[in-house]
C-alpha cells in the first residue's frame, strides 16, 4: 500500500517478527548529484491502525525533509504542516533533555488540534493576518456554546505566537514577520471571577469532615501551598523528619512523572513539628510506607500510582465542603491561594511568603496569589481616617466602650 506525496510515499512494511510498520520513503540528492532513496520508520500498525493515522504522523517528517524547499517564498507551507512539525520536534523531546513537561505537552497538543488546526490548517502560513486572528479569538466558544474564558484565549494566542516563531527559527518565514505578536493581536487575559480562598476556620471545618488519608493530604497542602502535581508526587523518601523539611523533587500529571515547574519550585519546604507528627502517624498507618512508596498511594492501583487528583476533588473534598456548609467554589489551587493570603494577612514578610510559595519573584505572590481580607482592608482604612481626622479618635474615646 502506498500513497505518493511530493518527494515521498508511505507504505506498510511487512515483518516476520513483530507487528507490521509504516515506512516513509523519499528520494534525496547527494552532493555528487546522485539520487538516493531514503527510508524512515513512522511506527507500527499498533500505534497507527490505518493509513490516515500514519499519514498524519508522517507530516512533521515530510516538512523536515523538504526544509530547504520550504524556505522558498513560492513554496506553500500550510499552518497544518507547521503544527505537525512543531508536534514532531518541539513537543516530542523529553523533559530531561530540555523539552517541555508532560502537562505542557498535553495542553499545547489539545489547543493545536482542537482550536488552531481546524480553522487555520489549510491556510498558507504567510497568509495568516493579525486582525483575522484577533476577530477569531473574540468569537471562540466552549463546547457548550458559551464564550471561551479570556485567559484561555490569551493562552491560545501565545501558543500561536510560539508556533510562528518556530517557523521563523526554521527560516520558513522572514524575521519580524510573526503575525501573532502579543502587541499586535489584542486579547485580554482578565479573570472572569476572583479566585476563592478559605479562611482558617473554614479549613478547620473541612478537615473535620475528611477521613484520615485525605485529612492529612488536605492539611499538608493547606499549610505548605504545594501544587497538586507536587503534592501527589511526594514519596516517603522526600519527607525528612530529622531535618524537618520536605524535598520537592518531581511532579506528576496524568500519571506521568516529570520535573518540577520551575527551579524555584525545587526549594525544600519547611515542616512544622505538628505537620511532621501528622505525617509520621500517617506513615505508620499506611500500607505503603517504604522510602520509594508514594505518600498518598492509591489502594486501587495497589500503591503503584498515587491518587488521581480530580477524582479526590469530586468524590471526597467537595462533598466534605458541602457537609461543612461551605458554598465556595474550591479546587486544588484554592489551598495554595489560601496559604498565601493567610500568610499576608498575618503580616509575614513578603520575601518569606514568596519563598514559602516557591515563586520566582514577589510580584507573582502579591498580584496573583494573595488577596487582602476585608477586615484587614477596613482596619487599614480606619488607620488612615484617624490620621486625617484625629478629632474622631477623641470622640470615640469619650464615648467609651
């Protein structure tokens, strides 16, 4: 079976041992002028059960083969070709070799296949226009027909800009010709709602409604601000009871273990004696308590994987919130927001809060994760009023309690 395309064709190679595999063949010219047939294996029929799947998988390879010709302005290179090449190169490299994390790869692949390719795939990359992209972003809907969140639209815009920078880097477009530059395509990333956070009393009420394992899990998250990917990636070897600190060495997303989000994320987390006592008691009760075992190992997976965060949130934490009478919209990141906000409300030094949150800078800590409590704002306002109209202070003292 073969299908010709420009300089190459796809065929199904039969093997005596193992599954048949898809092979891409093309003619290449040596410096001497001699034409040589090349071959590259795309994958097996188990990976790509039909011709269409194998053909899609070969797109990035075909773009690479024709790289020199693609630099010619008269050569048509579609956005779909560019997407395929980006997926086959930038998103194929391992994180250990400087590639992107599994979470980033998953989100990028989803955005490119769900949003970018269907609308722009057949268009020549040199024909994409700034205003057209801007108008398209404004009208993007969710699956249910409601408008897509501004923050999601901003992420799609940023990814498209990265995509066209990829084309410029490979010299398929001229320098300075990226039509998706952030200063050109206007798209607000303004939040639709202010993130919720829980008061200490609400956290205490929630903990009282949780069983042992999940109580320790939520307590640990609420008093350290760990990201959910870091929380569930903890192993007992990371908990240093003697030095009273927690080493954050990995993250997990979709049961794929990878590196932490940033270098700042790898800083050790201090462990209060009360927290240490809770963790030690849980370790003694846990079925999986060896150094290489997950701290929150899933019994359903027989300890080979940690609990699935979305499942815990929907089946354990949110029902516990309802029993506690808490009506707030709570996700895993709510505990991180709560930790930062309570620290600021307690008057902790901003630099201390930043390092406890393991942020790269204070701006992220203050602008995104921390909110002022309403009583703190009232008290601050009251102190200003007393400075401006001191006679009101005297009148209040004269009235007495």
